C-alpha cells in the first residue's frame, strides 16, 4: 500500500493505549508508519535515556525492566504523551490483590487510575484536534472525560474493547463458559467504568466474533459494533527463527504441549489439570508459562508435581517466542477471552492449537487445530489423544497456522483493516 507522505506531519488518528503493554501500542506504531498518528497516550513508556540505561542485563532487576523496555515501538517520541502516575495507582491496586478482602480498595484505585488517565488525555486532545486529528481510538476504561472532549472537537470516537461484554465476564467464568439464561445486571466498579466508555463511543471495536456474540446477547446496538482480529505484531514475528522444525512421525521424544497465560479457571486450567491426570501417556510434556498466584499454586499442586510438567514462570517475549518455536501444540481451553494474543503468537510460531470457541481465535476445527466445547475435560482428553495418536497432523496444522498468520494476520493487515474502519481513505 502506498501512503500519502504529506499527512505525516499532521496525523489524523489519536491512539490511547492505556497502561502496560497493550495491543494499541503496536497499533500506534503501525499508524505512525503510515503517517496517520497524531498522538499516542499511554501509561509508562521507556524514554531514550531509560532505553540505554535499562538495556544493561547486569542491572539489578533487569528482568522487570525488560517488561518496560518491551513496550517500545517505532513511534516518534514527540508524539508520545505518557502518564506514569495513573499506571502507578493501577499497579498499586493490582499488587493489593494478594491480600484478602482488598477487592473494594483495588476497584477504587483502578477507577481512580482510569479517571486520572482520562483527564490527562483530555488536556492533550484539543492540540491534536487543532492539528487535524479526526479519530480518537481509545482503550475501554481509559477514555473517561476525554471522550466528551474528543466528541466536542468533532472527532470520531472508537472504543477498543478486547474481552467479552463487561456484564458477562464473571458470569462466564463462574458458569464455566456457559451463557446464562437471562441477561445479567450492569456491573459496577472497574467493569462499570469500562462499560461507561463503551456506551459513550460512536463505534465499539472488538477483536473476535465471539466477543461480538456476547455483545449481541446483551442487546447491544450491532450498528455500533465492528469486529477486527488483531493478528501478530512485527516485533514478535522478528523474534521467531526463520526455520521451523516439526514433530517427526516415529520420533522418540515426547509431544510438547504448551500453555501460556494467567494460570487459573478463566483460561480453562481446571480442564487442563483434569485432562492430564486422566492421560497416563509418557509421550507427552506440558510446559507452562505465565503468572501463578499462591492460591493457584495450591489448587494445581498435583498437576505441578507431575514429572511431565515444567513451569517456566513469567517469560520475556523473547523467551516465550522460543518456547513456542520448540512446542508442538498450544493448549488454551479458555472460558472467556476476547481474542487471546498468545493463540495468534503460537500459530505464528508453527504450533497446532487446541482451544475453545470462547477463546475468540481464528482456528478452524481440523485445519489449524481442534476446537473443543468449553468446560468439557472429556472432549479435551479426546483432542489431546487424537494428536498423540496421529502426530502427522502436528506438522500439517502447524505449517497451516504459520502461513495463515503471515498471509492474513500481521500488523500490516491489521493496519489496513483499521484504515477501512476509520474511513479516512488511502
């Protein structure tokens, strides 16, 4: 695609990514590459000085700093407006979650963080509008007062929401992925603030047909809903080796299964634990990567003690990419997602995938992997055993997934789809 370079000095899109390493950071990088980016609002973002200082692996706490450095994208620094105070308040609330009865305090701090972030964004939006910005693409929850400011400036507001409808998240998790008979009531606290942002937007952008299904269930106006799958960012693809080896039929090594994400019920980990306990085969390894709370460590103690299981902890993006590269099957029987980024990344790395409809992936049963019903460990057992019996499928599915991502679900493809959604033309 050829882009008009005369727009580069102006930019017509403001991206508000919120805290931490969210997909709107690589979205902003893609818009910057196309000359579309007017401003980026975000939480903590590494400065030029920090990039030099924190890149030293011998620095104490280097692993923690690596997560901050991983946020950096090819975005001109003069377009970035970061807000570290709001992220500090949010992080404080999250850190309190390990203490009993801290839920109300955490909710207060999270909503306060949203409000702080929104006020900061509102201060910068008039400047962007004066310079020609026409689109305000903001992360749900982090809009707050800034959405009204953008609307008054004549900007089109697009709320980016990347998980199921806020009213249904807890219901789906507690109900083991099943939809309720009746619509649940409107949430309060953190998810109430997120829903406020959704209600204010001209368009709500969701990242899978499954998320759209949850909005439809809640009676949301479908004319205000757009679905665009995100795909895989350039810097993750760059971390993967050029050549990928696949499991060879008759190989003496076990088939390597991988799960990555927060280890807990929402991701379908109860089903994983039950399935592995029921499969005696020694021809299997299960690798785990992601956060593991003390309560989850206790809940899944039997699984973690299984000699076939290796827990790798929370990995850097480089280490996760390599672990995916050396895995055969990505296991993700989630109860409620948007469209999990790790599934796309595992596909890009050449893994076959076992997942559920609720994960919001692009996997089609029998092509890139196997779909199992949510909350059905018997079906999960069957899918795992099918791949253990017919290991020739691993190469076919993995190769299919790697090609599919590179041909249709890259950062550039996502940018093309967003430009169409923005309605700004080429």
